[in-house]
């Protein structure tokens, strides 16, 4: 894993704060990241990615996650995150999260990647950022910086090199027992 400097963290946080979409490495894939509270940026993003689906958010801690979601089993939460999981929880109402993040769903996808850059950016901004795979909706996620530069030359990126992953494992924790929605890199045993 590449070590990112404070200058990289500050630069990425500044771009997101200004409403830009950037590309960040995570513990699984490269992801489009931007301010999860900025509806204008999310509208722009949905148009260029040609999608209108819920978007997971990156938080830095269970405390921040609790601001946006109803988390009942904290021990289970801590056993999975940080790590290659997206945990779906009932969303809290009345937060600063854009409604476009959940796209009329009553669930919010929570990520805490085991990756210092994205967590440091969230800590700097003191609010969640988004994460969704770098691709056009329906196409295979891009795994190399060369492919990302060719496909999205106008978006600033932060380089990890080459990431090979099935993505995060998505688990719906709003039901009992929890249900795996997509099997990714994380192994979950009920």
C-alpha cells in the first residue's frame, strides 16, 4: 500500500470540499469519491456515470456511522469494519446527508475501508464522502491507473498502482438474519 503525504490528504479534501469528484484507492477498488452531503455534485456524478442508484458512504468511525445509520450490534460492526465490507443499515432522518445518496431507499451503505487515505480525508472534512466503483454503470470496474487516465482524463486521481478486487461484500443488516447482497472480498459468517 502506498503511503500518502499530508499534502495529498489536504489536496484531496480541498477538492472534495470545493464540490469536485475525485478517484481514490480503497482497500478493495478505486472509487469515485465526493462530498456525500453535496446534492449538486451527486447530480453531476449520476449524469456522467449514467446511473441513479444509492451510493455508499465512507465514515471514519462507529461514532460517525451512528450519525447516519441505526446500528444495533456494535460488536458485529467492529468485527467487520474497517475492512472490505459495505454494511446496509436503516438510515437516520434529519441528517446533512444528501437524499440522493440513498436514492429513496430507507437504507444507507456504510464503509470504513482499511485504507488510511480515505479515512484521513473524512477526518479532515469531518463529514462522510462517497465511494462507488470507477466505471460507467454496468461496465467492469477499472483496476489500473492507466485505464482510469484513459477513461476519465478530466478527473483527478490518487495513485495506488493496480488494485485487483471483487469489491466490498455488501450485507443488509436491517433484517435478521443479515443477508449478503453481493459477495466481494470480505468473508462474512452469520
